[in-house]
């Protein structure tokens, strides 16, 4: 899971949550909708294109490629960029402090990218085997990941400088370029693996308008030589630690599970499971974007007012439990119509996998709501431990369930995993539910 991290820069807000706290949460959720809708819409179009063109196998390859992208970008995106937003936000662009933090972010990004690129040939079988890559394809992957990371870093700088409108429109641009490149590549009858590479490179080209906006707003250092602060590196290193737990216990685990399912059930059957997982990814992306922009900042702002914070969390949790249950119930009722619409008629067989997936997602999103509190409290070690325990439960559940339940065991393991995580969160944060 990818949650924004912060400690106490917003605790200067001393006003208690008014009775309209839930109304503020709902209004803020609607207000952040442009970029969220663009991202979700782009993802749906992309899934539809690959599902129609490549069937279940094509969708499975798309998910595998996106997972590979995540393996190479999680440390920058969930570590360096989250930290840089926190530490650059209170500083004035162009100052020595700004340049020191900016330089530390650039240096750490280069380091983690280099480590990832060195791992590609060393772990070629595990990471790249499904794509049957040539060296030009791998070179394109390296270039695309580098451009995409540069875009994401500069976009984080824009966000830290409170250029929210520019950030939103860059997100829209990114969401349009990827599916557009895929549509053109499919029209040209490219092989699926090269279609996927076109998707990455098109997204990477977003770095051009992003860099221009940073230059326009004078957010880039004027001198080529960057200052790197040791303190900045140490502080950003804490966020890299949390991102590392996401990388190992979420992204890498998902990649390994998909590899296992492809080997055990074939690419086409794995694509059926991937359809329900892709549906889950879409609404999870919307949920994370809204909660990161609306819920988390408010929780962090109330860190010094525990009674008001508990009331706010309790109200939002109750609202989400009801809304998510109704929404997932509706998705289940519409499954026979929805799966062929979003993917292709060949994906109708995935209907049997949807119930445990939705149940697990209900538990997952509610658990994530409470886990934002660990980040608001800067509890990095506990956050890492929860990630590790969650991954262990999932791996154990797969070992137990796949032999007996076959492909159905994958969403069952997902439901068991997050059922356990939610139960832990309810026990650990039980004081938030006492009036």
C-alpha cells in the first residue's frame, strides 16, 4: 500500500474539527476528483484495449509489466518523493535549504534507480522471463523508467510548492498519453510486449511539460551543481525504509504470486484472476488518492488534539464501512454485465472469483484507513512490521488454499489476509472507537 508520510508540519492547526467534519471530508473528496477520474478513466481504457486485443493473456501481461514498473519505481515514488513533498513544502524555492533537499532527492533517486537497473540482468529470469525481452527492449525499459521517475520527482516538487492545479493537469496528461500510445501501437499491429513499452515511454514523455512548468515557476536550481545535505539524506532515508517494506511485502510479492499463478494455471487462466484484481486496482487507486488528499492531512493536523482526532476517524470509518459495503454489493450484483463491459466477453468466467475479492477489498480499504494513523504518528517501524506480517499471512494462505481451491484460492487468500489485518487494526486502534 502506498500512503503519504508526514509527521507534524500541520500540527500548527489548532482549530478542533467542527460538527461538519464529515461534510468537509465529503466536499474535499469531490474536490480532488479531476485527477482521480482521469487516472481511473485512463486505467479502464488501457485494460479494455489489452483485454480486447490480447484476451486474458494480454491483460495478465499488462498487469505483469505494470508490476515490473512498480518494482523499479516504488522506492522513488513511495519513499523519496513522499519525503520531498514534506520537507520542501515549508521552504522557499531557490534558497540554500531548498537546493539541499532538492539535491538529496535527485541523488537518492539516481542511487535507487541504479540499483534497480543492475538487478535487471542479475534477476533476468525472475523479472523479465514473461516478456521474452531483447536488449533493445530492455534499453527502452531503462529509458522509460528513468523519464517516468524524473517526471514523478518534478511533479512532487510542484506539489511541495503548492502548484496543485499544474500537478492535476500533469496527472491528466499522463493518464491520456499512456492509453493513446497503446491504441496507436495496437493499430500498427505491434507485438504486445512492444505495445507495453510504448505505454511506458509515452508516460515518460510527460517529463517535458513537467520540467517546463518547474522552470517557469523557478523551482529548479539555477546552477548545475546540486547541494546534497547529509541531514536531508538521513531524513529521506526514513521514508525509503517504509517504501522498502511496500516494495518487498506488496509489489514484489504480487509479482511473485502472478509468476506462480502463470506457471500453475497458464497465462489465460491467470488473466481471469487478473481481471478481478484489475477491477480492484481501479477503485483502490481512487480510494488512495482521495484519502491521501483529504483524510490523511486532516488526521495529521489533529495530532495534538486526540479527542477531536478520534471523533473524526470514528465518523469517517463508519461512513466508509457503509458506503464501501453498498458499493461492493452493487458491483457483485452487476458482475455479469460489468466484467464483459470493462474487459471482454471472454472474461465472464471471472465472475466466480469476484465475491472473495470484494470481501477482501472491503477489509483492506477499512484497514488502510486506520493505518494512516501510523504515518500520522510517524510510527515507521510499526508500519513496516504490519506490512511484513500482512505479506506472511498472504503467502501462508496461498500455500494452504491453492492446492485445494485452485485459482479460486487466490482471492480467498486475499480475503483472509486483509480480514486478519483489519481485525488487528480494530484491536490496536480500539481507543478510537470508544466514545
